[in-house]
């Protein structure tokens, strides 16, 4: 019987059938294989074991169980993956962890109920529907992204939720109501177009409310966001990502815009690989999410000064997090939403015309008149560009853009390089350590030979071919062999289990197995004796240095008795 909730969930899932909902898998002996969804490849190296209910990619070196797959693919934390898979399998978490359910599951329920309330309110609000129509949104887009309307009343939502049985404290905790100094409850969102914010699996976790222009008297913000809650952290969520992540993964490119309307109008225009930072500054956490799926980031911020400055900050952060960055500038319009409303093709044309970040800097900082470089302001602007070019990691790309700058300014490249070294300003990047990215596995040739031998033994279901290899195995390898000989395919020791996983998930070796096994055993013996000769040679040197005739004699005798072949 499963000993934990996670084990119970895994016991109710067939990992092969579950993963087929994400990628195409084909039989490969006792396993299944497909193209890895986490890196670009032409030949399948992603292996799934029905026997162990695990997966491993031999291309990028990552693997795990159904939980680790969901966490990585959906870009979510373990708790969220647990809830997602529990719902999928019908496992009840409420009784397993009441506290966690109250502060997470209940908040999801309340936000979902609020979303439904706002959607119903929109149907009965001609003034709100008219506003959305004037902005260019179609009914299909409104329904797809579940837009709504918060009535311009103080308690409309709060009373609805209270009458449905929710407690005042929970409604406030969810960020849907505000408690006044007098202890009264007031709806946080009133007289606003409501944009639900979904997490990366599509659950509503918060809202952005845009006040109608005719209700904007300057005493409240144009936009109001949900407060931070246990399920809503603005620095980690990207608006629209739940709908666009597959397109981003396929294109390996993400388009970044500033707000919900820019996102919605661009998405409606056919640009599907797009996200918005939802009215908040771009953060390193946002980029961690995108970098798992995309290699290139196209920044399409507003065309005003504030948008241009925000683009500079976004470029620095994105480049520090290993993105190839381009900038798309909307010509003749304030932002992507206005451009899309005028002509849906405007957005596509803008994205296609995106330029590398250095070209954006050239246009932003460099004056059209070369004589301006003789002025203090002109020199400051030139140094700003040089500072950005100096931050380019690739020497080849850095040289290319220095040459471009020399052509534009008429200043020779050597002089530009000398000038760039004089600036004392430093770009402060925020690098991100992605702990979920598994480092490349470092293994010796002997370890690989042993794993290849085990793969053949598994294919033959005959481990006797390793009977004469005991001398060449280290303690860990002997334990792996012992577990497999016992008929088990799992171990309680995570180190041993990880090695078993690698062997079980290998594609079945091609026959003739006996001939290949003999070659592998010969090579394994050779690796063992080669390493042994190194150890003895060092022992000889140490004995000579200590003038230890006894140890020297023993080492020389062992060396002379070792087989000469490798």
C-alpha cells in the first residue's frame, strides 16, 4: 500500500499514458522514447520506463518521476504540482493537510468564484462591453481570457461570496475585499474591467482591474491589482503565459509586452508566443520561467520615453540571464494594443522588424550628427552605448558591434575600445541560478562501460555475464548489481536508485549481445588495470621519496604482475 500522498498519486497514474498528453512516445524495447520537450533535438533521447514509472533524457541529462516532469514542464512548484495531480487522480488533499488546503485550495476557490461573478456581471453591463469593443477586443478573446466587470458598488462581490457561505476573513485573505477602519467590508474592485490573472496551469490566482474612463476622477489608480497572497506573487507570474507557453516552447522565442491590453490585442492578432509582465517591472523570476522554454526574447514595450527606459532595464536583465535579446518598436502608435486595433498585421510586422539590442541602443543614444560627439552630452551618450557593448559576453559579437559603431560614428574601432575602458560605470546585472537545471553528468569511461554491460544483462535478463567482473567494480556498482540480481528495480538508496534508473531507461542495446558484452568486459578490464597502474606508479614515487624499500618492493612486484594490455 502506498505510504504517502505522492506515492498514492503515482500509483494511480500510468506515466506513459500521462506523458503522452504532452509528447509523442514510441515503444523502444521495454521502454518508450520520444523527443525531449526540454531541449531541442532531432533524434529522440527522452526515455520513459513503465516499470519504474520514471523518465530520463540522455541528451540534456535531466529526469525524474511524474511530479518532476509536471513541475518542469508547467513551470510550477511542488505544492502546485501536488494539487494538480491530486485533482487528476481524485486523491483528496483536504484531509491530508487541512492548513495547506485552507491557505491555498480555498484561495483558488474564492478567486474562481470571483471570476465567475465578474463574468456574469459583464454580460449585464452594456457600458463595460462597449468599452471593450472600442478597444478592439472580440467576443472570442473576451471569453478565452475570461474578462469581466466589477460593478460600481461597494459590496456587490463581498455579499455574493458571504451569501455563498464564505467567511469575511477568507474573502479579505483572498484580496477580494478590504476591511475599513470601522470594520466594514468593501470590494477591492469597483467600476472596473476585470482581467483575471491565471497561474501557469490556468487557475485564477488574482486580478487586475482597469477603471472605466468615465469613472476615473483621479482619486484612484487607473489600474488596481490583487495584493500578494499565498497563491499570487506578481514577481513570478506572467500574464497570458498559461495560454502562450506551448507557442513559446515551439518558437523558442518569447515576445514581451507591458500590459494586459497589449497582450490581448497582440494574441488576437495572431502573435501567440507572447506574455505580459502585467503592469509590474520585469523580474529575474519572470525570466527563469521564460528561459526554460525560450532562447530569444523580443521586447515590445510602449514607444514613449518610459517604455524605452523600461526596455533598457529589461535588456540588461535578460542578457544577464542568457537570452538573445531583440527590441521591437511600434512605429506611429503608443503601444501594441493601439497598433493592433488599427491593423492586426501591424503587430506581426513590428515583431518581424525587431532589431538586436545593440541596434536599439544605437538608435536610442547616438545623435544623427557626428559633430555632436564633441559635446559633453554627446560623449555621455556614446559612453552609454560603449558600456552596453562591453557587457556583451561573446568576444566575436562584441567585435562585430564595435565595428558597426565605428562605421556609424566615424570613430575608429581602436579609439572606441580605449574610450570604453575609461568609463567607470558598471552595469549591475542580476544573474539567476536555476537550481532545477541538472548539471551535465560527469562519468568515467569505466562507469559508462559498466552501465552498458548492465543494459545488455537487462535485455537478456541474464546477469551471469557479469560474474567475472567483480574485481573491476566499485562498491556502488556492486550494490547496483546486487539489487538487480535480487529481481528488484528500485532501491531505497537515492544514489543507487539513480544509477538503476539510468540503466533501466537506456534504449535496448542492439544484438549480437554476447559479442558486444565481450568487447565491453575487455574494455572494462582495460580501464581498471590502466587506473591501477596509475595508482601503483604514484605509490612507487612515494616509496622512493620516503626511501621505504619494503613498500617499494611490494609496489614493483604488483606492477610487474599486472596484465600489459589495455
